[in-house]
C-alpha cells in the first residue's frame, strides 16, 4: 500500500473553538483501546467490568442536566428503557425516539444505556426508548442487532413508523444504520428519521482519518481491530449489517443527519456514509465541527450544545414535531 511520510510535529490547540473546547483538547489523551486478542473472552470480561462502572457514574452526572423519569420494559433478551423527559410535549405523544447507545459494541449497558437516552428525549420533548442490547464477549453479532430489531418491533406496536426516529452515536450509529437496513430487508416500515453522530459504519478501518487522525483524536486515539473482530464474532466485517456503509441504501432509507468533527477518528466513515446516502437519493445532512474529536468536546461545551440542538432540530422537523 502506498503511503507518505510526514515530519514529527506538535498539533496546537486551536483558538477557533470555545474556551471549554480548548481545555478539553489540551488534556492528556485517553488510553487507546485494550490490547486484548479478540479470542481472550476472560480478559475482555474483566476489561468490560472495569470500564462499565466508570461509564455509569459519568452517564448519571451528564444526565442530570436532562431530567427524565426512567421506566423499564422487557424485550425477549434484554431490557428496553423508556426515558420520559420532564419536558415531555403532550401534543406529540404519538412520536418517539429509539436510542442505541455507543461504547465500541462492548460497554454502555444497564442504567448507562438509559442515561445516554435522556439528552435527546429532553431536547425534543419526546419519549426516548433505549435498548440495552446484548454485547460481546458473550453475545457477539448478531445478538445486539437482533435486540435492536426487537426494540423497533416494540415501538411499531405503539407508534406510526413516520413518528419514530432512530438516534445513536459511534457504535450506536452503526446499529442505527444496520437496523434500518435489517428492518427494510425484513419487510418492516422504516422510521421517519435517523441521526448518526460520529458514525462507526465501517468496521474495516479503511478510511483516511483512521490514519490521519490517529492520536490527534484525544478520545478514540486509534482503530481497534480486535474490538471489531470481537463484535463481528467470526462474520465478515464488511457485511452491510456490520458495516452499513457497504449496504444498499437506495430503497427508502430514512432522511438522515450525520455529525462528526475534524479530529474525529471516525470522520471518514461519517463523511463516506453521507456521500453514499446522497448517491442513493436519500435526504442527508452532514455537520462537521471544528477540532471536535470522537463523541464531542466533553459534552458541556458550546459546541456540544450546538451539536445536540442541531440533531434535535432535525429529528423534530422530520417527525413533524415542528413545521418544516
């Protein structure tokens, strides 16, 4: 494979972003994904248990800004949490969001899954259902996608599909896109909109920023092939249900908003997914934020709030909560 060599250099924190964003970018980068072979299930179980506790604590703190009552439903294989925001709009009880949490397909379970659904429930004034899908190492693909499909069937029994929006970040964005493809292939009606933030829709790691943004992204510092192989469970990572970027997007894929940042390791799959949707004749918006790494700039910066407002506004327009 042809390549180019660039000189070693320092990447300054840009002055073109808010003070909060600058402080976030100046911190020490997070440690890269674990160097655990995908075949070592015991080591993965130990890693997940260690990280989950931190994820849940942080999720609870962030969710406090978006108060909601949490109810729990039971799907065939996992819980489905329902976030009922304090800002619930009674005029739009016929609409809802299906949230799919991120976390590299391996973390974000339990109450953490419920907490991450509260942001857009609050910002849209809609009920948000968060599927606590099964994950590796014990439940690789297709278990998680099966659970997402069960969650969508649950919503279809209660809502018109045009009033349902899919929303997810990172691995959750992958599952949002894969769920739309899978639902269509199984003859189900598709939702009214999809929101994909930092869309991990290509598990093969072929895109440019996987190299160009490696270690520039202060959150997801490098591609994690062993994690992707763990999730794939022996299936071809390029299969459209694992890498939706390579799917047939044309027949009725929902209007979509995609969001990333110039330092995001997953900028490439997000951009490529946008281009693929446009080529397929699907309505799609792309928003790329200055200097933003994977997942945002800490969650509370002005840029994060703008990003969240942008996604919420798109979902509200497409689901008919506000006039177009």
